[in-house]
């Protein structure tokens, strides 16, 4: 199968398919991306073969995992589209997860947007089950958020 990845943002994929190891192995017909579910891989491949101007419906259903994959494989335009989707989808139930997602890999714009949303809605978020779960799993990030809340109050 011939793969044509000419766009700059597909650098990692191009390198993966053009590696000597890949070319030398006539038996190698499959590339495994084990950290993603089947539907997420489909959405990623669909994006790579599209014109890349927008996220498909499937990509919008999987934008959080595509955001991580976009960073890993250095697909810059996909990063941008997923970051925009993450910011526009901020809600009381996902803001803490989006904040955590913004830190690994570090995305300043996403971090700022998520933190601003959390601070603006802290009273409601702090009384949620999501917050209780977040506090128990992410004490260091909780301290960081509380310090920001205190700054806002003074």
C-alpha cells in the first residue's frame, strides 16, 4: 500500500512509513497504534486523508484522544482544531479534566481557558462529584487551582 503524506503536520507519520525498517519488511502490513481505540484511530486516519480544514463528526466524538495523538505525532493543525473544540466544549462537568489534559502535553492556551472557566464557576464546580474525584486523584493540581482561587479573592 502506498501512503502519500505530504503535509508538513504529518511529519511523524511520514517518518514512520518511510523508515528503513518499514520499507525492508515485506511482511509488515499493519501499523499498530496501541494507545488508541479502533474508532479513535479511524478518526485520526480519516483526518490525515481529509483536507484537514475541519473535524469530522467522528473526530468531534473523539477530540480528546485525537488531541493527545496530534501532539504525539506532531500533527499541528489537528492539535489546533482539537484545542479549539476542547475550549468551546468547556463545561462544569469537564473543565477539570480539560485543565488536566492541558498540562500533559503542555498547552498554554488550553490551560488558561480551562483555568479561567474553573475560576469563574468555582462555587458550582467545588460542590460537584467531579471535583471530589479530581481532588482525590490530582492533589497537586487541586492545590494549584485553590491558589488561583485565593489570588482572585484577594
